């Protein structure tokens, strides 16, 4: 789980949301998650304090200047019905298809 994503890793300037997760450049984010990321980027963090808005992190932590803890993010995703094992396996399959 990569919780240390910065706003520079997210491209919301066009209609299609793109995110950079590795050295191969930005990849499109499928809907409806693209819409969720766009909304989150414009109003980051449940605390919505000035420190969250100026933070470089997409997923801000409890302390200013820190990103969210990966375990907390994982638990939030699982609690919202996102099957983490299934998404991890799908990502591995997709990576295997594109690998030389």
C-alpha cells in the first residue's frame, strides 16, 4: 500500500485523472475512483485545516507535514468495501501482462 503519494503524483488537469505510481509515468485512474481522487485532491483530509490544504501529500496524516499511515489507509479502504487482496492480485496480473 503506497500512502506516501504527493500531489505531484496526481494529474487532475484534464478530464481523465492520471496517477504516477512508478517509473513508467502517469497511468489513467478508472472511474469512479478517478472522480473520488479528484474530489479528494480539492478538499484533502477530514480535518480540512490549512495544514492539510498546503501539505504535499495526497493523503494527509494527523500531524502537519506527514502522510497518512499505510495501515490506516488500508483499513479505511477495506471498511468501504474495497477488496484489497483482489485489487492487489489484479494489479499484479496487469503488471505481468505489460512486463517484457
